[in-house]
C-alpha cells in the first residue's frame, strides 16, 4: 500500500520522459524541464521581446527632447534681444533737459558739430584774408638800386650787342617779376653796358617809407643776389644765352 502512494507522488512530479501528455505542452524541449519552468520561460521571452520597442521609444523621446531644448534656447535668445531693444528704446525716450529726449539731444549735438565744421570750411575757403597780400603799390616811393655784372659764355656771345641787351634785360625782368618775395617791390632792370663778354646791369626796386625791415631782410643784398644766382644755376648748359653763374657780382645802394 505504501508502494502505490510513492508511485503516485512521483507521477505528480515532473517527469517529461514518461508522460506523453506533458510532452505535448512543452515549449522549450529539454530533459528535466517542467510545466512550471515552461511558464517561466514564456514570461522571460516576452520580457526580452518587449525590450526592443522600449529602446526605440526611448530614442524617439530623447530626440524630441533635444529639439525642444534647441527651440527653447532660440526663444530665450530672441527674448533677450527684445528686452535689450526695449531697454534702449526706453533710454532714448527719457527726458534729459527741458522737454528734450535723449535721442533729440544726440541729433542736436551731431547737427551742431556738422554745422561748425561746415562754417569753418567756408570761412577758410572764402574769407581767407591774408593781410600781407593787401598792399598799395602807390605807397612805394623809396627807390633801391642794385648794380652788378655777369660774364657770358664765349660760345653764346654774338656781335649783335643790342639784341643781347634786350634779351638779358627781359630775362632778369622775368626772374624778379616771378619771385614771390620780390615781385611787388621790383620796378625795372637796365643792361647798361656790354663789353666783350661782360654785361653790366642795374636793378631798381620801390619800397614804402617804412622800409627798415625790408632793407634788412627781404630787399637785402644777399636776398636779391641769391634769387638771380639760383636762376643762373638752373640754366641749361646748352642755352645759346648761357651766363656763367660764378661770374655774378652785385652791390646795393639807395637813391
């Protein structure tokens, strides 16, 4: 009697090798498995299959969150610029003095600066009055003479002495008439004598009554001589009326 009870309890236990009905219910074949393990295996497989959709769903959610973050940053930056513009607009509309707002004061300052610059340019260009340029030549009543001589180059000397006198008188007149410092005082030049290759000349200048400073500086012997000497140095050596620069001699005197 006790033997039968032992067999029945063994039969209730897992024995896949002896029970054909249990074999038909097996999901995963294998020795030593039972219906309890079959159920557990199904749950495990279900859990494993469900992991892939979860991962996909999680990736989609993460992507959506990144997009929301970028959009939020853009909105924040736009709001910041709007706040700055509103702040600037508020500052410009503040009343600074009397009923003038800040933007009005800025425009007024810019306009004033431009107006001052424009007036200054007009004054400099149109009303530039150099007192030294205003003089009355009729007040130059005092004469000052300079006498001197120079030697002509032999190759340029000709027998037509009258023609030479006219030419050199014209040349010296051009030299002093074009001098910025001396032209207002220059009166005339005369070629007094032409002997051999040497020409003698006289320069006449007119000065105002108050001429002490002129004699000392502008109409000094050194100044008048240097103007002519510079011209002689600038000559072309091939000039048919060439004057030897080092031959120039000059002295000054009143009349």
